[in-house]
C-alpha cells in the first residue's frame, strides 16, 4: 500500500537518517539526506512550509553537489571481477541459450568458463558477438 499523506515528522526523518546513514557509512558512502514529499512537491525545488524545520539543501542542489562515483574500470579494467549486467535472454531450440548484456568490468572471451551467482551455475562461453560480428 502506498502512503497518500504525510505528517512531515522531523522525528521520523531523523530516525530514518540515523538508520540509513549508519548502514551507508559501513559500506563506504556518506550520502546527503533531503526530506521530500513528491506527491505535493514538498522540498523538491522550493522550500516547503510543511517542513519548515528542514534548513538543508533542496533536492536539485544536493544532487548537483554530489561527486560522480569512481568506477573500477579506470584502473586495469581487465583485472577487475567480471561485471556483466544481462539485458536479455533468448532460448533458441536446437542451439542453446543466448544472453545479451554489456561488460562493465573484467574480461570475457570465447571458450571461457563462467560462474553465475548466486546459484554458482557454471557454463562455457561458446561465442561472443557484437552487432552480429564475432569479437
């Protein structure tokens, strides 16, 4: 069920910030927190009278202030773990299963054995193609 009203509670906001911030800091992030209520556009682009207690940045300003995260590809991407988000999967009768995706980091070659998480299923890469051409 979705909430359709808000009580604009500073106490609830502080509780959420405390919980999420401690978790995020444990994994190496220090995010900015902005209380917003999207249905009424509170604190999205203009200050909200409903959250007069909040004096920090508005959402666009907080997003502009964020630094772009450093991707591991800038340091020897071929030595990083393979990150291959799969976009699509096709089952072709008599052939096998074909996966479509983009290599974010790591290295992928034909004849390579791959282990898929979280099930640890192992399969051999038979062929790599990009735009119908072997790579």
